[in-house]
C-alpha cells in the first residue's frame, strides 16, 4: 500500500501510527496523549479509546498500585532511556501477556514532561526461543546419533548420541568430513544420496554401514533430511542414525527360532501379502522363500484366514482385535485348505495372532498340515465303531441268551409253583391237624423245603423279569437305611459297613421288597468275597446320563437317575467272570454254597425297573456294583407293614375257584371251606361260566393261565354279566397276561403262587372289603 503524505506536519503522526511496535506517549501523571494503531491492537482497544486514560490501565491489577511510584521515581531522576525491560501487560479482555518495554522522557514545549513507551509483544519470540532450546535439548539427550553437515559434507554439529555410537567426540568431528565414518566402498553411494537430497528428492529410512573410532563396521538405520535456514534455503543435511547391529542379530535369532518351529508360519501385511515366512512354510507350500514374499495370501490359503485370536504388541498396552478363544483361554484352530506350488490341496489347521510393528499390523498365521491327523482320526473312528459294534453284538447275544433263559424260567415257574402250592398247603394241614406229633415235625420239614423252592422260583422270575412287581414311589435313602440296620446284625464283625446317602434325593418308582432283595444279595456276595474281613460301602447320589455317559452307550435313556453303588474290598473278579456274572446258575462258589441266582436276580429286578447294573472289578482290589434307577416326579410313599391274617373268616361268602390243576384246586377249596367260605370249583373257563350263571358268586378266584380260556377272559365275561362279582387272580407266572412291563395293571388283584392258607385268607378278605 502506498502512503501519501500531504504535509510535513502530518508526517510524525503518520510514522508513529504505522510503526510495527506499540507506541504510547503519556504525561508525567500517566495520562495517555498519543497511542498508535499497534498499541490499540496489542491491548485490544478500539482505535482512539486509549487516549485520555491512565497508562496504569495497561498493567495487571496486582502491580498497578506500585506503578505511579515507579513512574515518579523515574521522572525525578536523570530519566535516562531504558531499553527492553520485561513487563506484563493487561489486555482489555483481562488476559495478561509478556511484553518488552523501552522508555524515554522528554520536555515538551508546554513545559510538561512526556514519557514515550515503545512496547513489543515477545510471546512469539519467547516461544521460538523455548522451541529452539527444546529442540537443542532433544538433540543433546537423544540416544540416536544426530549429525548436521554442510553441502560439502563437513560436520556442523555432533550430538552425544553420535559420540556414543561412533566413539568420536564433537571436537574430533566438527569441521571434519563426514566420510570419516563411512566405509570407503560406501562413500560414493552416500554422496549420491546427499546429491538427491540437494536436488529436492526424498529418501526413506535405509540400512547403511558406518565406521567407529576403533575401525569396527556397524549396521545402522539412517534417515537423512535437508537442513534449511529461515528463508528456506538449504545449506546442509541432517542425518539421524540408530545402531541396529544387535537388532539384526536378534532378527537372525528370531528367524532361526521361526525356522525351527514345527508349524508353517506366515506373516501377512495389512495389504494381504506375505511379508514373513519360515522354513516349514517353504516345505508345506512347496515355494522358495523369496517366491513366497509379497505373494497374496489368498493364493496360498483360498478360504481366507480365520479370525485373529489375540493381539501382541512390541511394547505398551494392547487392545484386543476380533478375538476368538476357547473356554480355557487357548487360541482356536480353524480348518482350511492350503494350495501347494503343484496345485495340490492340503487340509490344514490355522490359528492367527496380530503383531503390531513399526510398519503396521502383521497377521501371523500358524499353518499346520493335518493330513496325517485326519487319517489317524478316521482310523481311530473306524476302530472305535468296530469295537462298539462288537460290544453291541456281545450285549445283544447276552440279552438274547438271558431272554431265552427267562422264557424257560417262566415256563418252569408256572408248573413248579402249582406243585409247591399243593405241597406247602398239604404240609400245613398235617402240621395243623397233628400238632406236636412226629408227622407234624416231618411236615414242617416238607413245608420248609417248599418255601425254599418258592424262593428259588421267585428268583428265577425276578432274573427273567417276569415276576409281578408292585412298584411305588420310594425314597431310596429310606430303603438303604432299613437294609443297613439289618445288615449290621448279619454281616459279621469282620466287615466294616459304611453307608453314605446324598441329601434331598428325588423318588424312584420300584418295588421296595425287590430293592431290599437287591441290596441283600449284593451285600451277601461282598461278604463272601471278604472271608478275612474288609470294608463294604453303600452310597447314593443323583446323576444325569447324557449321550457320552457309559450307561447311555449301553442303551440307557438320557435323563436323571439315582445311583446306588455297593463297593467292597474283596477278592475281585477277572474279566471272564464279570462277563458271566449276571447269568443264572453261574457261580464261582464251591458246590452247595450258592445257587448262582443272586446277581441274576439283581440284574432282572433293576432292568425291570427301567435301570441298569454295571460291574467294575479288579482281582485283589475289590468290586463295585453301580446301579442306576430312573427318577420319578411322584412323591415318595412310606413303607407300611401288612397286618396278620389271623382270625379272618369267610362268613359264608361264595367263592368260585377256577383252576385247571386238580390237586391245587382241591387244596384251595379245602382251605376256603375251613375258613368259612362256600366254595364252588371249576376246572376251566367254560365250567366256571356255567356255575356263575347258576349261582350267586361273591368272589371269582381264578388261575391266570388255563387251557381253553385264560383267567383274564373269564374274569371279563363274569364281571360283564355280574358286575357285583369281585375277582381275585392267582398265578405263579402272570406276565404278560395281567401286567404291563411287569407292573400289575390298575384294579387287578393278584395272589402269587405258591401261597399259604394265611395269604389266601388275607387276599380274599381284602377283596371282599374293597370298594367296587
């Protein structure tokens, strides 16, 4: 902008107003008479607003009281000019800033003394000075070697980092050629780099060789940049150098470790290209190392990399990337395909991690060839399936064998129980009629043998799962506790019995008498296996059978079960004995000391209740029987003892006895007549229907299995015609005519053979008393 001065009188004011520094002229009392444009800008006032105000307005309040005294002292003396005094100024908006002030005082034509203040805001200068000092401090304290040279390659500065790296002091190098630390065979390359910088080119960090004061060659990482003055003119270069000799050794050691890794390792840059490989990667992919570098990873792993499992940093805190980890904290392996150099595909497992480096994030992928593993797994799976098939076949064969034996046992039990009922009751007649005589004693022995035979048939039926059971919701702990009290008296002092029951167990649906029989049989077996003493432990617990449970693999349904476990420290059993332990009549005891039906009975009772029984045994260590029974949601019922049948009579009630076995029909009729009943007999269904039509029948007592017409069909026909007639079945083998999976049907009353007179009288009395 061109300024035109119209008169010489206006020139001084114009010069003051356009001066670059703030100029304030005040009288001796501090009143401002002149303030140029820069003064108003510096203190934040509109043009002209400062004139007429006190100069004290421009200083902070905390020093304002001292300001008039300082001015008076300055004016009372020689008031020589003062140069560049540090001062703090106060802007109109209240901010305080640092200024430099120069003062001079003159006598005006009007006799007044005027003080001229020239103020310069030195904030920028101070900041620049601080910046220069900070940069100098950074250079001096840097561990890197920072060296400046002029355009001819002479050293201008040499920091302590350079002294430490090269071994030369600043006095040794300043003013000397930089080539002193450059190996002779590299000097021409370095000169070309400096020329490129002088021409305005850019050089990224590069690796170079340098000489130390001892003549040692070191490997360094170097960055070179232009050195320019305030006008932007280049007058030299600045070189920042860092020793990477040890890092190169470390990288070599790391590469050696990577090459020794059993898995192929690929480092993949952010652009998706391979930047790092190891020896196993060369072998796996069939490419040389230099061919793998810069190859897109998609060519090697067409399915892509799995999610990154963790973040690894070279230093500082880490922030997880897209993590994918297993429950125990280990990284997850993902199955992918790998492509070899010959185009062949390999199945591989890959796990990835992210590595933060100076040049960006590198995804490190561990690639594992799983061809052999998959083949081994397939072979193991085949062998396991073959083993499972063989076990299943063995179990099916055993089940078929036991089923055949069960059918045989059921058929025998029917006829045998009829005979036993006749023997038992005729012996009872002799005992009753000839009490106290020798024949009565003989008859007692006959009855005892018949009862033993009855027990044997019940064991056969229990094994064969053909015995009629009366299940109810049971508290397993109650059954165990009651058996515990009985076993403590019978096992003997040489056996230590321990019972551990879990609290708050749900109920199971089972026949209490049968469960007691299971416990007694197992306890007796354990006692016999510990002739010199030992420990017998019974415990209960709730378990859940899932698909992986051994019982589920053996065919048990998945769900909740109660576990009853009986363990001893006896002689144990070898495998060939365990395989036959549940078969009837198999025993390892001497002749006359066992029937071989104890464990067969256990097996039949437990499987009929929907459970399973398993054996674990080792010779010389002991045996554990593990029984699983399904849980029921029905609340457990208390077990109550039955009343005696003494004094029960028929009071003339008419009973129709339908039984095809003549001897049993006769003895049954005799018991009933002696008990006060009116008895009609029939040898089959047709005759029974005729008698029912001719007589008023109170109770139909019928055998279950009869030729021509089964007892159930007879009962249905009678009750259809005569609804008031009660029905009581009797049988030594009722399944499956009257039961569903061994459980007595609802509303069906059954008297099991062989029965005593007391049992018959009790059953008939209960039937007559039952509500229709």
